């Protein structure tokens, strides 16, 4: 049975969600307009009213996911760098727990290699996150909260790498446990690096 006709923006959302589901279950190479149309119960022609191609769907899907996965730091917590770093991990894990299929795009290296425009979105997202982390650590060092021995850029790479590895393991285990349960362990171990060698 066909689904009820929806407004354009809502229909586009349905298309993107269906594409994401197919990518998660079958891989992005098996994503086709035909499969999307079958998933949401509309004709292929109806899909083409909203998107010109599979690549356009993938581009919009990547934009949507990267925007949803962007963390806004609480202004009230900016004065406490430890709390800001905790907030980023916890919120990122909460977002992914609510949207586990996001990992099908966020960690799809083959997709980035095939589509330059999507790789650019990913690189921009990663660079913004890295710059924000470096800024947080530099402020912590200036205030004497973090050790002067800490390299902000290296710490940002370790921080992002720890999150990535944790999420990849969770995805490999079919999201079978609460990702948020891992947050405190990561935080505790990363913060040892920040305080290592700290005087007083």
C-alpha cells in the first residue's frame, strides 16, 4: 500500500532515512533509487522529484548527519575545560545511541573516497571538531588546569581517536550495549594525560 502523500520537506526526510537504513543493512554500494522507492512505498519518479541522483541523496544525507552530529558546547561550562571535554564525549555518544545508523556514514571511508564532495564535508566536520578541542586544551593550559607538557594537537587526535575506536567497536557488536557506558572510562583515562606532570 502506498503511503499518504507528504509535504516536500517531509518526503525528503523519508527518502534520506530510507537511504540510511539501506546503507546500514546492505552497504552504500547497494543503494539504488529503486530500493529507496520500495522502502518508502513510492515510485522512482516520485524520488526524482526531490533528488536528481543517488549522489545528491548521499550528499544531502551526509550534510544532515554531520549537522546532527555537531556538538554545541554549553556557554556556561566554557569556563571549566574538564566539564566541556566531558560534555562533548557524552553528548556525542548520546546522539549516536539515538541514531546508531549514523555510523554507516560517519565511518564509511569507501564512501569518502568515491565522492569528493562528501569527503569535503567529513574533513570540514573533523577539522572544526579538532580546532575546538585544541582551543579547549590551550585554555586549560593557560589557566594552569592542564599540564604544560600536554601537546594540544596530539591530545585532540588521541581524544578523537578514542571516540572513533569506541564507536567502531560498538558498531561491530551490533549496538548491543549502551555506548554511553563507555564515556566515563574514556574520560577518566584521557584526563590522566591532561594532568600528567601537573604541579601542585
